[in-house]
C-alpha cells in the first residue's frame, strides 16, 4: 500500500512518454487529402463557398487532419469572416501549438479586425519561436506596420430603394 502513489506516478509517466514517442508525422487520409486539394483549386478559382464545402468534407473524412483548419481559416478571411478565421487558427494551434503559419495567420486576422495589440502578441510569440528572419515573422511584422485597412464601399454597392408615396 505504501508503494501505491509511486506506482501510479511511474505508470502515468510511462504512458505519457510512450504516447509522445509514437507521435510522429501525421499521414492524412488520401480521401481527405484529395478533398483538400480540390478545395485549394476552388479557392484559386475564386469559388470560396465551394472550397469551404470541400474543406469541411475533408475534415469530416479525417478529423485529425489539422492542416485543413488553416485552409478553412484562409477561406473565412476571404469571405471577410475574421472571427471565424481566428477560431480556425486557434483550432490548428490547439492541435499543434508551435504552428508558425497558424500564429501568423491569426495575427493577420486580428489586424483585419483591428485588434493590433493582440496581433503584436502573436508577433512576439513568432519572434521567440523562430526569430526575426522567419518568413512568418516578417509577413506579420509587415502587416502590423501597414495596420488595419479601412473598409471602402463603392457607390454601386448602395442602391436606394424606390418608394412611391401619395401626397
């Protein structure tokens, strides 16, 4: 009975080290990879909603394929849904905490939302992970220097409603 706590601690430690030892490069399901590739093609063609559908189908086929979250985030940003993009970036970061693309993308989405201070935190995180010479760090630093872009509205986007009133 007096060895019970030590035995539990050792078994937990052995289980943790065994699971870390088996974690390696993730191989995506080929069907999910094909759907992701289709989604990328659709994004390049400008068909964002169809691309999102392909990415979501890939995620349904292989829920562990965390690269899909980055693609979904980019598609959400293309649609102007920065909050949803941030959610997807955080899902990717939950699965891979050191994912530089997710940290940088989240920072860019935060800039688009106007949350400059949070974007600067992402930049400092990137600088500590990969340094100032890293591509992701340079991209986020340039986006922060540029700042949030004001939303412009074309005159054609506003159409007055024609109403008829009796005098």
